DNA sequence: ACGGATTTGTGCGTATGTATA
DNA sequence: CTATACATACGCACAAATCCG
């Protein structure tokens, strides 16, 4: 019943400031963490087994597990039963430049053969593939409603694409879930008798689908959040529990000010990184727009 | 000795595909997660105690703790000994617009009274405060060296600022760690006999410190990553274990192409969000720059 | 300022199931 | 199939943090 902080409700548990022997699990945690940070344990290396560590430190297996659980939560190691064991995690990031409009008009739908995300990933040596994983009419979740400035629950079309990367014989990995949300009336618009936004396959139009439908997106509002994945996302992205995800939302606004669509991209923090490149205006460009 | 995936070394543990009774902890986890998702448990609400849940489900306390640990890891609840107990977590995000250069030239150092971050936070009703928490000469970590395109280990000056937010009687929270890394020769440059970048206090120059030193940053390269905090960051930001952080790096490049500085901002995912607003060029603006 | 009540944190032991090589 | 190593689950005890009287 008392007033808690509205940013974070917690006062997290913290070790007392007075000098006190560290918790046992923390000794193990610190030791392993140091070995990883200092490169004595490298990505891909096996971490000693729980039993080894237990006998080595003289602690119980449960205590060792606490330390390992924390390392896993920190994204430093992975776990797998059997002979997989625990390993020091790799972190290889595919980057995505969100301000490179040069290569043909930017669009979320492939205009050339590849879109901007694929182009960036390929430039770093990744093979890419993307598939449309469903076009569905759904009630707008609160967040999407906020992006499109409509009432929560409004019917929208969600077009989900899954973006995979792979490299030299390495099994393909899902790098990103890309959901495009569009108002129903726009999604139903047709060109030559077909509604491209409702196609279950990867539709390609020169200049992008929205442009072909008559919308020129002149302004983008991007928003980036950091959070833990929902169970659905964790399953789709196939990430370990404890891997954070980034969420990038791009709202496209046309010349009349209408919010034409929002592209919500969710990606695992250990696989993807975002880039922006900005030219700084000389002075104050127009002094205009201040919301 | 076998080839593991180079993106993520793991094959995460997964429940067998065959229909099998869920793990006990998972039953509890799903129940509580559903209650939170459906709003039966709201942010700030107390979660039933471990003992209550144990007797309610007829499971051991350790099993209940596994479920609660997972919820905590997912960022959904917080924990604290004693009468704090566990609560459903709040998530209130301060937003930061990284493309609003209009209000006076953008700079990481306050040019007017407030910089862009403070201006954004204040527009949302937060009170802000920032302090310089140290100016130190350090060897460039690998990542910073990459940003500044110098050799790892190069001596650099790190100027650390801590950015706090608070609201109506709510205790102040650290929202962001903002580290500006500058080559030593630039950091030592003086104006009227003093080197502003070495000042331990919040120095204010109209147009920004770098501009006053003669550098006009004409181009920014931004990079955004998502990861788990280091123990240091977790302690500084005072976040629960399991809270992800975002890392925003902005490299400032002057008209000669020199990388003048990099501002590395680390923030807790449950407190901060990033925004960009972009105008889409009509065609292909110059066709130039392609790295 | 102190002490008690509550609730989570740490730690031990043991046992069995299950995925992987 | 077997060995390995992690996952799940139980029980118990005590320490530590917070709040309130």
C-alpha cells in the first residue's frame, strides 16, 4: 500500500555494504566471469561441469548451479544437456543500417531483389533469406495502436516476415521477426486486381508496395526498445532464456500526414545490431516541426 | 570438437515435442504469466509469497522459486527480501529523440541549460539531473577503439556523466550512463587557459564544447546494441539481475573526416527508449557515400 | 533504537528424468 | 545401449532485509 517508485518498483536485493564474505555462488560466478572477460575462457570453450566445479570448490551442486544460472542470465554461457554441456557464448552481430535510402528508395518490401536489411547482412558475408509467415487480420495491440495513432482494438492487417541468416555451412538462424501492420483499407487496395499486401509470398514492386499503391512515405518515426522476449518470441527466435531482444518500430507517414503502416522488427540482442548515419544540419534547418 | 553455430553456440534446452506433462515450475510460471498478461495482476501488485504458492500448488518451495526466477528473468516481476516481497514490475520509459537538432545545435554537453536528453525527459514530466562522475585517462577498450578507428589500447579521455530522472516525490533513478571518449590531444585543448573536456563539473558552452574547440561535427554514426549489463553497470544503474540494457554509441565526425569523439550511452531497458525521426529523401539524394 | 514478524536469499543433501554423443 | 551432464524436484535449516510497532 505504500508508494513505490514508478520507474522500477523494486529496491533490488543488494549485498550489505559492510565487508562480508561473498556468497558462495558469487565466488564461483566471479571466478568464471573473470576467466571469460580475460579470455582464459573463449567463446565456444566448454565450461567445467557442475560436478567438477562442485568438487573443485567444495560447494554443493546446487550452489554451483546458482552461479552458472547467473552467468547464463548474463548471456555469457549457454547450457545443454548431455555432451553439449555448457559453453562460453558467441556473439556475432548482423548490422542493419536504417538510414541508407540511397540504394533505390528504401522500403520494407524488397524493391530490387534484396531490401536494405538483406543488403547490409550480405555485405558482412551472411546469406539471407526471408519468408512471409502469415498475413492476418488482428485487433491492434495497445502498442501498435499507439504507433498508428488509432484506437486499440482497431482491425489491422499484420504481415509477418521472418528474416534468416546463415554462413558457410552454418545452420540457418532466424535473425529478425518483421511485422508490418497496415490499416485494413490500405491493405485491401489492389493493383491489377490483386492486393499485394495480402499476398502470402514475397511480393516485389519497384519502389516498394506502398509506393505502388500511391503512398509516398515522406517521414519515418522510429522507436527502439530493449526488453526480454515473450515466450512466443523466444521460441521463434530460438534464443536461450536470458537473451534480451531489441524492438525497432518504424512508422511511415505520407505527405498528408497519414500513418500508412508500422514495421515492428524484433531481434535477438546477440545476433543483430542497428545503425544510423546522420548528417548534422548546418544551423537550425527550418526551425519548423516541434510536434 | 564439432562445428557449433557461430551465431549462438547453443542448442537451447527444449521440452520434448511429444505431448508430455509440463514441468511443475512451468505450470506455476504459465499461470502467473497469464495473470500478468491479462491484467489480473497489475504493475505494483504483490505476487503471492513462495510459501503461499507452494501450499497452493502442493509443490516444494524450490519448485516455486524456479518459476519465480524465470518470471524475474523475463523482467515481469521484482524480488526483495522481507516486506518488499515480489511485485509485478512497472515499465515506464523515458524517451530520447536522437534526431532533434533543432533546439540549438545538438551536443552531448549542455549548450543551453539542458541538453537534448534532458529536454525530452522534461517534456514527459520528468525532472532531470546530470552529474559528471569522473574524467579519466584510460586505454581504449576494443569496442571504443573500433568506434574511434584507433588502435585498441590507445590512451583516451573518458568523461562519464550520470543522468538521473525523478518524478513527484519518487526517488531519483539513474536512467543512463553517458561516457564520452575523446582522443587525448583533443581533450587537452584549452579555451582561455582551461581544458573544458577535463573539467569535473558540467561545463556549458554555447554550441557545445567541441564546437567551441573548433570542431564542427558534420556527421554522426550511431550504433545500437542490446545486451545484458556487466556487474558494474547493473550496480550503477541499480537494476535487477535480468534487466537488459541498451547501448547507444554516437561517433561524431568533423568536416575533415576525423572521428572527434564517441558518446557511449548505456541505459536500462525498463527506463529508457530511443527515437529517431527521419525525412525520406525524394529520390536518391547524391548517390554518393557508400562506405 | 530495538525487536519481532514476514519474506526472500543462501546453502546443503538426495534422487530421478532426459537429451546428446 | 551406455555414459555423461544437465534439468527437475523434494526436504531442511539458517541468514538477511524490510517494515512496523
